[in-house]
């Protein structure tokens, strides 16, 4: 990934942190965004130890605020040697409640609003603000999960917000010339899942593959997962 510039929102923990580390280890210029400024500093320092050829940076970013996102993408666009952005990973997300115990009919308006603003609108803002800075051949990789399409009981507005993110992806895929797709890594052990699932580091390679080798047409407007990754790289 030399000469590749990537931005990762939610880049200080969970899937976002694992992906940022994997990109840095591959030599990409990586710029992370997250709400916690101290966590940003710690993450940038850790990424710098992994990245021998690229640059790293971070910007305190609340994806609910498009002006924060604008600052993030502008920073990323001037951080890499070649300029612009090649990969966007909108991985910032929230879950208010316990997985499986937040039924839609008992959801609070505040939880619904924040799930939608962060997990749905936040993806829209990240892609929308990045568009003017994307290089030719750029790819947008949005983490998703089966909960967006088959939530089962108790996932409420979190599942609704993830379905919104998938719809946002399809919209940008239809209306732009860039490859905009979803990646489904299965259940990953993060704060959002209560720590159950795969180690985030074990699925980071899915994002490296999707950013560099996956067929563009197979990605654009579609969902690629572990099965496609393993089949292509075995």
C-alpha cells in the first residue's frame, strides 16, 4: 500500500484500530479520526512505529458533525506525498444498550437519533466530505454486519442504523464513479458486541485485500465478506 493514503474513522479502537494498524504495516499513509483526542494521540504514536514508509496523523472527529469530518479529510488529503485520498473506511459506530436487549418497541428517541446520526448519517458525511479529495480508483469500504439485513429480536435502532449505512453505500455506488461497498467481517469482539466474536486483528486483512486486490465491480454497491476474502487469498 505504498503511496496509498487512507482515512479511518473510529480508528482508535475495535475494527477501525485494527484496520488502521494493518494499513500502516503495509506502508500506507494513515489518518485516523475519533472523538477522544487523547486516544487519537496514543493511536498515532502506535501507528508511527508500524509505518516505516508512510506518514500517520489523526484528527479529533465526531462523525455527527460534518465540519469535523471536513477537517479530517482535508488533513488526510495533504498528508500523503502524492496528495488526495485513496481509501476511506467509515468505521465509527455506537451502540446504546446491550446487544439483543434493545427491542425497537422500547427504544428511546435519544438512542434512535444517536444511532442514526452516528452509524447512518456519519457514514454519509464521511463519504460525502471525502468525495472532492478522492483520487482516481479510490475505494470506500464500509464495515457492516448481518444485523443490517436480518437483525433478529432486540437490536432495535442499531440494526436500523446499520441498514441505513448499507443504503447509503448503494446510493453512492449508483451515483459516483468510485467503488463504494460494504465489508462484512462477521461478529467481531468490540465494545459494540460486548467483547464477543473474532479478534479485530484477525479480520483486518479483509480490508487490506478489499483496498488493494478485490475486484472493483464485485465491491461496488455490494457486500464482500470473509468467504470471498478467503476464497480469493487461499
